[in-house]
């Protein structure tokens, strides 16, 4: 295992009392794999990343990266990791090339070596045509690529990605996924936090589900989905008055209780054999003379998984999940977002107090 953590605990003090961000979290990541931490806002995902990247200290527990204790030897840890946070930490007034050269110099690569590595990364991330333009003219997807490139200046053994595609359009998200896949194919280990089950589907070898500061489930994406049924059959009724009868029919073939939408026109249920269940349900609905607008199968969604595992739906708003921590003014937040991320893991940073 390249990452091993046991009993990680962190409590923040708020005006209303203590808030337990992590409550004894255990984590193991095999070398050369992608581990996804999946969870709603406030679950503790970003707190885990900050601990493992030496930005905050745990109140209790231990964490080791490639045999190096994160608390006892943080400077050595910073020399082998890369970090890309929730917000692109780039200087908008510099060009993409200049941003990467600056990170190289922070790592003490020397002028020639920093420029060479910056150009390599510009080419790798397919930003050659835009590399000499100021970043303030970049799209969101291009900024994320520059930020991710900054985390790779030293070819880190472990790359931490904290919700790397939040706020990106689907095309930019897919492009960034392709970049991450190439990095993993070259041997990089990735710890990824995300709120998107699709992202974990695409990238992760294994998923850990976190809620209330602890691990509540783990396994592959398919294994997690199997806990709530491999598929869901969904029907849209013409007449809401048929919802009770339709619910009874779906219950015959489902592996759990059917759910009915608020307007009574939508009914869905988890099933173990999707195609067969759908055929049987449609036949019974036809026999009962229940008319449909639509019917079909779908894979479980993030909300389905969380509703099953935690009893509540995931909050997909864009927020840092360390909301229990110290609050910053808007100006301070902007300055933090500008300087964290690619610069936060440099080897010459002072040890976090």
C-alpha cells in the first residue's frame, strides 16, 4: 500500500459547539491505482485530503505515504506528492507556461529545468497553442488542466485530486478524465474525491463512501450499485390515479420498495435482472390497462446510493466540505484559492503548525 491511514480524527470548534469532521477514518490505497472518496458535502473528503497532504494535522490517528509518516516528516511527504484542489490555483496574469515555470522554480528545479518541464506539461495537456496566453483568458477546463499540470511538475508518486471536475461542462470533464487516465497508465497513484458517481465509474479502481466523517461502505462501483440493485425500472404514468396499482406491479418484480414521485406519475424500483423485470412489468401494466408516457431501465445514481447507505440524498452544491473549519472573508478566500493547490505541496513550504 502506498497510502495507509488509521483512526484519523478531526474536530472543529464552532459557535454551536464541536463539529466532528472525521471520526476514526481508515484508508488504504494500493500503489498504481485510483481510489475515489465519494461523499456529500460535509462528509469529510477534503479534510482527509488536507491531512494526507500535510496541510492540517489530525487530532488522532496516523497516516503514512510511501512509508513516510505524514505528521512526523511532512517535508519529505511534500517531495513525492502533487495536489490539485477544488479551485484552480493559478495566477491569472501569467501565461500557462509561466505558471508552470514558477511552480518548477518553487521546487528548486533551476531555470532551464523548470522551463523544460513546463513545456513538456504544456504539450502533454494539449495547451501548446494557448500556452503563451495569459490564464485570465482561459476557459474553465483549460484552467483546470493548467492547475493539474502544476501538480505534476515533479512527477509525483501520489496525486491528490479534490473534486477536480466540479463546475466543468461535460466536454471539459471528459477531457480531464482522459488526462487522468493517461497519468495512471504511466504509474501514478491517484486519490480522488468526487461527488459524481459517473466520475468514480470512469476513473476509480475502488471507491470508499464517506459520510459523517467515517467510512460507511467500500468496493467497486458495480459492487456499490449492487447494494441497491443493479438496475432500476422506471415508468412514467399518464394518469396519477394509477400510481397505487403501478406501485403494486413494480413491487412484484423489485428487490426493494418502489418509490413514487411527488406528482404520482413516476414510479421506480430496484431490480436484480433488469431486462427480464422490465418485460414482466410492462406486460402486467398492459394487462391492468395502465397507460404510460414512458418506461425504461437506468443504472443507480449517486442519490440512489446515498439514499440507501445514509438515509438522505447527496448535496451536490459546489462547496468545500470543510465548512466546519474557520470562516474566511471573501477577499481572504480569493487569496487562499489563488495560492493553494499547485503551490501548497512545494517542498520548501514551512511545516503546518
